[in-house]
C-alpha cells in the first residue's frame, strides 16, 4: 500500500518520483509516513500537507547535510503534524529568496529540479506540441530546462550574464521546441509558432502556463520579462511552501542593476493564472 501511495503523490501529481526529487531520501521518508498513516494517507488534505513538506524540503535545500538525522526527525514530526500537532522543523526552517533564483547554476540541484517539477505540477505546456508536460511527454519528448531569451541574443543586447543565465530565464521545454527557438529574438520565434498553426491566444496561454508575460516576449523586453517572471516564480514557490516569501532582495537587485533606481520597477503578480 505504501508504494502505491508514494507513486500516486509523486508520479500522478507530476513530481515524477526520483527524477524530480533532488533528495531521494524524501521518498524513503514518505514510504515510512504512509505506512504509519495507513488509510488516512488517502485523504486529499493529508496529501496536500505532504506536498507542502516535499516542496519545503526541496526549495529550502534542507537535506544537503545530515540527511539521517533530519530523516529520523521527519518520520516522527511529520505524522504528528498531520494529526494536528505543530509544524515539523523541516517546514519551519525552510526558506527561499530571490537570491537562489539568480544564483543557481547547477543542473539537477534541489532548486533547479524543484522549479521544473513545480511548473509541471502547475500545468506547464510544451510550446510545440501544445500538451502539458506530464510524465508521458517528459520521457517521449526529451524535456529539459532551456533558455527563454536565447543566450546568443542576450549577448548581442549586452544583457548581464547573471540575469540571462539564471533560472528566471529557463523553463522546461522539449528538444523540438528548443531547436525552433534557436538563437532568435522571442518576437521572431513566437511569430514562427503562430505561422505553424498556433493561434496568438493559445500561444499566450501556453506562455502563461510557464509564468511568462506574453507581452514582454512579443516586445523583446527582457527587463520587463525578468521582473515579472521573477515575481511570479517567487509567488508560486511561496504558495507551494505555504510561506510568504520576502521580495526585498529582488527589489534591491533590480534597483542596483537599473541605474540605482528601484522605483522604476513594479511587481506584476497578475499573470499567474492557476489558483
């Protein structure tokens, strides 16, 4: 029973088991927790709470050291929390900030994998196929994290490498989609998608499923894209972790990288479409 429950919460909910979980030990802990819970594990409320614990573990990067000690504590604290007790230390200690979005470079690290998994969970759609990046397309279409504003284009525009190389400018896409994007300006490759048969309205919906502002891409406006997507990703991550994340480091960053005037920047949470 515990195996089926673990498979359901990870595979069906687009967490894709060990491929999406940066810390496989969380699967071991989950299996133990489901065994302890028994029939209670079938509750959607319980599974929602467990997902919060999973996201906090990934985005909080809490399993980077002392795995055994934390795992032992979670096996005790998580079931107690599910029964009405206090929050487990893993959730209490988990934190995330804009600094991690801008600094993460390592592929397959906790934040890298966690963000890709979260976008898939939120219904991210592949730009070429028009299908949700679920477990089927994930294996059949060679889904990987690719640049939204191509590196070659960004270099020509003199954009700060710290910006275009970070997770804010990356999203899970198929190899076919990435090939079509190439090194073109977003306005150019979006027109090509439309000429291939995707309506402008549908293309906007697809982009929004990746927490991307369609208007910023159509206008090749990297700065507006960067601001809006950073805000939207932080909002999604905070929601998944069940926490109100601070935007101070984000506002400080955009101020420092735009003539020192952060007042020219706004936050744009309105394009997130999934509740």
